[in-house]
C-alpha cells in the first residue's frame, strides 16, 4: 500500500481557502516504506545512546587539573593549625608550676658571727684586759700581778714586767685610768693575728711619787694620742704581743 505525502505550499496556507480548497498531493515524492521507518528508528536509538555516553563521560571523567593546588593548600593550613595548637597546649602545661609543699615560716635567729668577727672580738677583749692590768699594776702588785700572763704574750710580756718592776723600785704609783678606743683594722685567720688601732685618752691618768705625792708624768707627753697593737692566738687564747703608742699623733 502506497501513501502520498502532503506538502503545504511555500508560504503556508491561505487563510481564505484553508477549509474550502482541498490540498494538492505531490506524486513525484516516493512513498515512505517500512524499511525507511526502521532506519529512522535505529538512527534515533544510536543518537540517544551516544548522547548518554557523552554525558556520562563528562560526569564521571577526571576533574579539571586546577582543583589540586586548592586542596593541597587547605590540607596544609589544617595541618599547620593543628601543630600550632598542640605546641601551645604543651608549652602551657610546662609553664604551669606544679603545686609544691607550702613553705613553713623560718623562725628568726640571731646571725652567727663569722670567724673574722669572732677573732676581732677576741683580740679587742685581750687588749682591754691588757690595759686594765698595766694601769692598775703600779697601784698594786706591779710585775707580780698574775693577770699579766692572761692578756700579754711574747716579747711584750717581758717588756711590761720589767717596766713595772722599775716603777716599783723607783717608788712610783699611779692614779686614774686611761680610756682606750680600740678597733680591729685587719684580721688574718691564716696567720692567727689581728691588727688593732685606736686612740688613748690619758687626761685623767697620772704617775705619782709615793714619798712626796708629786705628779711624775713625763714632761711634754700628750694626753691624747694614737696607738697600734697586735694580737696573736696562742694556745687557744688571744694575747697582746705588741703595743706602740704614737705620741706624736694626737687624736
């Protein structure tokens, strides 16, 4: 069975004759057969399959290359942030001091004197004992005073004993006391010696002749003068071994 195709005229149908004039058939165009329909159907199916494959390839293909740097940058930032946070937490834990035992209040005690201070104090005590014995001896037992060996040692012990003996033989005694202001100027623990210096005030001290009661002070002798002395540690005691009045140096 053959079919005749209908082709409208170029420019469309005339509205005035659309329903009144019957269409004209073009008998020169060959009719459409079943074979033509099968070819059209196969071409349509192939076109749809190719279109689906193209779309799937586009959707499932590899992503564009420019996305990788952004992903790497994001990963680097996340890792760096995690490292910084970890370091801050560790440093904070280390800087936080662990609670320790509470300190008990230390009772206040008197400071212990140093060895130098103890040596200086012992030497000054010996010098005061020495001057007391020498000042009081002419009024008492002179060179027989047993206290001489307690504060005097070495060559000074002999000189002092001889001087007191001469005063006894000359009939000289003494009245009053000499005031001494003494201090330690140098301490040597290795040599076990202490250097002393100070000022002597003899304005209230006088030598007296027993027979006449007259003052026997040396003429022109100053009443205030400087002196130096040396103390040595002998047999566990500080003894005065040298005493030098500086009568030319007033104080």
